[in-house]
């Protein structure tokens, strides 16, 4: 009703502005809490219609026995929501549509259908139980079709011509004649293990002991599918319907329980168990193929070179401690210019592409001279004195200090890619690099940018240092 009418009827009514975004955020948190029952938990897109309130869908197929059966699971859901201040209407049925109708139009707050009695139980329900739009429900009401049983006995073709195919689809979904897929809140992992406790746990040692028991079971499932994990989530469901998620990532596919337990151990100290943890779920969110590798027969040769697996373990520990974006590596880029020839990329990035995982023809292109040990991010301008215009520098000044050149090698001409200089003369973009050594034995990498022209002299820059 209008606000003025409501205030006239109840002058002391308390008015608060609606916040749909906050309502949706709360519903999403409740949906995440329901993942303790099943990984297939979804928001109900039809829950907000006709004043019936919001809702959640849980596909408990194969999960109810973990809680003592369907009736026990139903009671646990209702009791848990009641403790957090939410009044619920719950139902279990063979189809999502039937569960939706029973929860909103059933005779009690907790409903459960038995095999074979769905049609008899649902036929007396109003047509609003079919999740139809308000206009369709009003149109059916004007025709005297107020209950589901009124529609069941009508010919399907005239009903579809008058009200559309949606009415027949909703009827078929209600009775299970056609499938109705559900989209979970997050894609359920194929590889997931869980532990439900009879009594809540609260010590970090108990969580570590549970994790040590779950990791080998998860690793066995991964090995049977030839997979390794790249992202692993440990979800701790507390007794107050809240949950804590610990996420670890790896730089390469892994299924070693000892290594994964070590990554989790560094983060478990930050976990707040609250009033107790009653369900622990370990899920492999991102997996990649991982095959067995042949160990080297020569132990001395194996010891002499770095073990890639050990390097990967070090990267995993650093990335999970400092943050995935703070542990980087240099990856080759397709550019002639030295400052653009490589770029930092996170070691914990997704699946490596062919370009970054192995050298390409661009990376293996022969170079006429070695590159300096230290390359500056951007070239620094210097002042140079040369004996001849196109010759190497005989003396240069940098940071108010003069350096006399005793040896020079070059030039090595480098030009940018043609698509980078389109519309500009190449005479201003070309670079001639020299490796020079001053009288104190320090070696530098300098270049002359551009060619000598009558209207403009080229610029000189310092770009790197040799050892």
C-alpha cells in the first residue's frame, strides 16, 4: 500500500528504506553457509515475486545420508537458520519446481514429498505455485483457472495458444516431465573431500590433523584422473552458519600432500574458529593434467643442476606468504627494443601458454652482441664527445662526472618494429649500440638514437652496465 496509507493506519510504524543490494549480499552469504550441506547451492531467481520472500535451492542428491537422512537434514536447516534470526519454510521434493511450490504454498513450514505422491499433493495448489508472471496468473484467474489441477485436465494445445508455452513448461518441470538445470553459486569442484564432526572442533591442531587426513584422499582422486591442483580451497563451516575460506595456489600442478599441508600450515594461524567448526571441506578449484616423470639415474648430475620441483615449492611458499602478484618472473616479449623485450609476469599465473613456457623463434633469434648484466628500465641521457660523427664515443658525461673511453665495440644497430614507427621517419628511431669501457675499468652499454642530420643532431643514452 502507499506509505501515506500505512502511516494513517499505524502512525507509530517504523519506516526504513529498502536496500536490495544488501539483501542480495546477505542472501549470498546464506547460500555460502548452505554449502556445508551440498556443493550445489544456488540463489532462487524466482524467490522475490508476489511477496513470498527470497529463497535458496539446494541439490542434496547423495548428500542427505551425511546428516542422517532427508528429514534430519531438513530439521537441521530450519534449526540453524532459526538460531541466526531467520524464519524459514523448507521443503524436499523430487524436482526443484515441486520443492519451490511446497516451500511457499505448503500447509506447514517443513514439507517433504514421498515417491509417487507429488501429483496428488501439488494439484490443489494455486497457479502462483508455477512461478508464472503476475499477468499470466491474473489471466488464468479470469478464465476460472485458479488451481494447478484446473490446468492439468485441459488440452495442451489450446492452453499454449492462449497463454504461451511457458505454462506447459512450468507444469512439466513441476512433475518432472522435463529437466530443470540449476546453476550453483559457484561451480562445484570435481575433486572435493569433506569431514563432518559429531562435536565442533576449535583448536588449530585439530584442523591440521583433519587436513592431514583429507589431503591424501584428495591426492588419490587427483592421481586416478591424472590431475594436479593449481588452486586449493579449505572451507571451515562454523556452528553459527559463518565460514572461513583458506586459499592456496601453486605455480605448477601438484598433488603432494606434504607440500600442500605446508602451504596451509602458514595460514591456519590466522583462522578464527569462532564457537567451533563442524564441517571441513577441501576442494580443488583449479586442476591441470599432471603425469608421472622419470627420475634421473645419475644422482650426481641430478644434484648438480637445480631441481624444478624444488624451485616450484619455493615459489609456492613465497607466493602464498607474500601474495601471488609479488612473486614474478621475466617473460620474453616480441620486441627488438631491449626495454620491451621482456616483462614481469606473476609466477602464480594461470596455465602457461606456448609463448611463455618454451622459447619461440623470436626468443632464439641470434644476437650480434651480448646484453648487459644490469639493464635500466628507461635509457638515461648522457653527453658524448666522438672523434667522428658516426664513430664510437671518446668521452661521455653522466651525473656531472666525465668518463674517458679507452675501449669501444660496436655499433649494433637496433630499430623498432615497423608498426611502431608508422608515419614517422626511421632516421629518428634507429639506435646504434656500443659496449664501452672507461679508464677505471667500468663497462657501459650506450647507444646513439637517430642519424646525423643537418637540422638535428642525434641523442646519446646510457642503457645498461656490464659486470
